[in-house]
C-alpha cells in the first residue's frame, strides 16, 4: 500500500515539491554560509519525494547550533514552506481520494518549519535514533 501511495504522490505533487526543495538546496549551497540549510533542504527533498512509510524524529545529539539555525530557517524560509504545505494539504483534503495526500503534506510541516536536529527514519523504526 505504501508503494501505491508513494507512486501516486510522486505523480501528483511529490516530484514538484522535491524539485522546489532541491533548487532551494542548490541556492543555499552556492552561498557558502548557508550550506547546512542546503543539506537540510536536500534531506527534505528526499522525504517530499517518497513520504509514505517514513517519519521524522528528533536527534538527541543536536546542539545549540541547530537551535540557532532553526530560528534563522524559521524566520526566512520555514514559515513560508509550512504555509505552503498547509494550503496544499487543505486543497488535497477536499476530495476523499486526496485525504491521505493531504495528511502527508501536514506530516511535512514540522520538518519544513524546523529541519535542523531532525532525522528521517522508516516508520517501522521511529525510535532508532533515540
């Protein structure tokens, strides 16, 4: 079932979300200071490409640098991304068939708001990093 949902997701919105995150990652990597944000953007792109069967967990070894980075990310990019996921999720939830895809968009809000200090893991091992 995860495979079918991921394939439909890929065709409907996952491909375009992933391209957006990859472009943002490339821009962040060109600007040397923002390389950590670029790496986080590439991780989110992989998650946006294939979200079903995966979840995010907090990394306990993330330090003060990730907190500062998340504040900067939240101010400049995070709330825009979260707003986009909310709007897209609500639009997808209008139809019965789109509800799982809307929920997947809502599931991406926490990592789009605060990506540093989080890790993407398969759903069968959500406590693997703790």
